[in-house]
């Protein structure tokens, strides 16, 4: 009897977990609204990608419009999720660029806030200038891009993301270099 009860509880928990993983229309509507805001921001900030992004939005909008004709909640939510995924095929790249760039800006601000000696200040200035140069290089790369389609866009934005990851690592190492060294723990005899 105890074994049966344990199995029943486990099955109910598994069913609840699976049900929780299904998309819900309410969540998908929120994702759609957030994606539309991110889309508008990406088109405004990166006009070189406007045509490619507008094409992706049109594809996603078509799927979204189809979802509004569906009456069943599960099927409707699944179709809405497909629309969000379609839009995110490219939009996710631009969102990553946005947040990675902001991460570098935040790290530069953190590094600039440190009180340092004159020799350390020279090192800080080099690190800050290198980070800003990377941000400018990425901005120039994206502004001068002429993507022919999705694959070009993914390559260009992927290169930009890689550049930003490298710059973040460099600025993080600079910040860490100014932190006091931690004493090694004493060895037990």
C-alpha cells in the first residue's frame, strides 16, 4: 500500500511538472509583447538590419495571426510559442548584443570607480580604452553591415557577440587584477 501511494504521488508530481512546462497563452502574449519592444529597439538601433528583421517579423506575425483563430488553449499557446520562436531566430542575437554591451559599460563604470595609484591608473586607462574600442568596433561593424538574409545576419551578429565576449573577459580580468590578493589557507599538519 505504501509503495502504491509513493508511485501515485510520483506520477502526480511528474504530471504537474509536465503540465507546468507546456506553453500558456498568457505567458506567450507577454513574450510577444516583450519581443515586439525588443524588435522595435533593434530596428531603430541597427537600421542596416531593418529589412531582414522586418521579414522575420512578417513571418512571425503570420504565425501569430493564425494562433488567434485557434480556439483550444493548448493548441493556441503552442502556435503563439511558434510565433515567438520564429521572431527570436534573429531577435535573440540583437538582445544578446544589447546585454553584453551593457555588461561591458557596467564593468567600465565599476573599474573607473576604483581608487587606484598612478601606475594602476595607467593600467585601468588602457583597459577602459580597449573596452570602449571594442564597443565602437562592434557598433561600426553592425552599422556598416549589408546582410543578404538570415544566415548573413547570424554570422555578423555572431561575430559581434564573440567580440563582446572577448572584451568582457578582458575588462573583467583588469578589474580582478586590482582586487587584493587573498591569503592562502594555512596547511594542516
